[in-house]
């Protein structure tokens, strides 16, 4: 576990290597912002040196004209096929934050019959969403 936390901290420092941005509050505008980083990383963080793949996907799909973001989709698919969940567990800063938040001593929700039944709620909500979307067409 210590190795993984060390790797997560190193990737967080690598992804957010613009330390001067934290002191002056300016966002890095270098050419490395055109490159997606494996893992989630906020694009507008003053220390971010690259782009977040999901943020890039959202940005390219939110335009007036529908453009298919082949670069971003290819990047996500490449890393998903090669590394699967390794990026989420070892390289993503949000994985580290999630693990650290879990260590806070608060009551945790235990898996029981009620939570098991609640897990089927996603199918009902998905079905309801599909019906509403179908009616609006």
C-alpha cells in the first residue's frame, strides 16, 4: 500500500508540476495543455500541466457543431484497453483523495439487505429516463 500511495503522490506532483502557478494564481497556458493526461486532473488548476481526458471530451462535445473528438476518444480507449483500472488505482489523483477521505473516522455505510435492494434502483431510474426521453422525441 505504501508503494501505491507513493506512486499516486508522484503522479499528482508530475501532473501538477507548475508550482509557480500556485503562488501567482495563473493557469498554465503552455503547449502541454493540448495533451491529455492518463487520469482525472482539473484543467483549470493553476498547477496542471496537461488536460483531463473527460474535461476535453466534455469541451469538444459541448460546441454548437457536433464534432467527434477522435483524439480524446482514442486516448481514453487506448489507456482503458492497455491499463484497464490501473490508471484509476495508481495514477489518478482523485483515487488518492478518495482513499484519504475514507480514512477519516466516520460511520461508513455497510452492505446489507437494504443497500442491496437500493442497487436495483439504478435499473428503474434508467428505464424511467429512457421512457421520458422516448416521449420527448
